[in-house]
C-alpha cells in the first residue's frame, strides 16, 4: 500500500454511494469513507465483512442471565432466606417465576453496558482521543471517500472527478 491517499469530497449521499460502487468496480482500494450521518448500504457497497457484534450481544446477555440466576439463588435462597408474601424459600425453582423480571433486567443491563464497552474498545475510542476526520465539513454536510493512491495520480484523480467529486485532495495517510 502507498503512503498517500486521495480524498474525494461529495455533497450528496446518493452520489457518494454510486461513486463507491464505481470505485470498487474499477478495483481501487477504498481506505475509509467519512459521512455526517449513517448511509444505509454503504458497508455493503464498500465490501466490508458483516459485523459479529450481535453474537457478542447474545453472549453478554447470557452472561447477565447467568449472573442474575446465581445472584438471586445466593441472596434469596442460600445466604438469607426470607418469607416474603408467603413464598417458600426452600429452592430457587419454586421462586423462579417471581425472579423473571430481575432475570430480564440483568440480561438487558449486561448486554447493553458490555456492548458499549466493546464498541468503544473495538473502535479505539479512548477518552481524550484526537478526532480522525480529515475535514471538519464531514460533520456537517460533506462526504469524503479516501482512496489509496496506487499507480498514476492523474488517472485516479480524473476517475474520481467523473464519479461526481466536488473537491479532490492528495494527503499522507494518517
């Protein structure tokens, strides 16, 4: 890979989407695309692999369910059994219907909180991290597609102009 990228700026998400498809069809490597809002289908157009984050959410939910079952059994049955509302405290299974809301809430709690932590770690979004967007306009109304510069610079520049780019810059990879 080269150390330079061409940043092609677009002012419409539909033009960006067709430009990404054309660029991929021409076998140019797209480094990154910066958008002010999520663009539906952009991940598939860029050829990104599907995310496995749903699998981790399921595993985190199962962890929360297991922790809730262990916690309720320990607290309400083994450690300090109490007769609340006439319910027997001889075994967990006899009291399980009363514990269903707690099991649900702990499942959601673990899945949600651990997913946020996983997202930040996977995205490398640490506290006090410097922003990486190449142009401040990408947070407002512009879209940037970074393409690796391999081969002829003028040829790639003219190709990107034909895809509808309103501005083109050549920069070093960050």
